[in-house]
């Protein structure tokens, strides 16, 4: 390391596990696949990928729960509160850090939505970022550093959907 890269702090919900990761992410995406949805309990998982060496556990190493261990990698959650913190992937060479558990904001921001072909039917994506049925190919964008893509290609039904929600009574089921 010739140059000092800024480190970002992250921690789980209960605070038992903390880590730091160098702000050296190579790509960032929202994954809508069924596995990521179940691991996070959310519509999608925003994550950023870096070399595995970028991540250091700074507290609660013994509280880490590793799931699905194989030669390829594993998913690491807090064993006490269940927060999904990161996954080791690609023969353990890369770490996918879940952005929601970061305390400090990363320089990179998610550039696209992946596995949109298996997203939940109620999940409406309205941010105008590129969407891929599964994974983007090498020719397509995988990360946007310091640059937000907005406006281009926002689906027209997003604005209609927003109007519909505003018009609908909130206590319709009572
Ligand atoms: Zn925890
Ligand atoms: Zn996924």
C-alpha cells in the first residue's frame, strides 16, 4: 500500500460485531434475487464489492455467524441480532459488503439493479438506474464512482404509481 485509502466503519444492529473496510469498492449494485431478499428481509440488497483484504473485523469476531461455507465463500451475519454484514464470494477473493450496515458513506453508489427477473411482484423500481434480468455482461456498467445516474429512463408507471398512492385513502381496509 503506497497510498492511504479512507476506511469506512460498519456494524451490526446490536453492535456486537464491527468492522472497517477500505473505501476501495470496484462496483456497487442492488440485488433483487430471492436469496438476497430472504437474507435481508428487504426488497433488494444494496452491496458493494472490493478485494477481500479491504475488510477487517474490528470487534466481535467470535459473534460472527458464517452461513453456507464453501470454497467459493460464505455469508457473514451477527450471530446475536442476525444483521447480514458481508459475503465472501468469487473463491473468497472478493467481499460484498451490505451497504445498509455501513456507518460512513462510501464513495461509490449502486449503479444498477440485478436479478430484476426474480424481484418481488410488489417491488417497483423507480430510480432510473439500469436494470438487468440477471447479471450485466462485462460490457455493461457495474459501478459508478462519484457520479449519480438519475432521470434517464425512469419508467413512466413510476409517476402514475406515485399519484395513485397519494389519491388512495390510507385506511381503506378498515
Ligand atoms: Zn448484532
Ligand atoms: Zn442476490
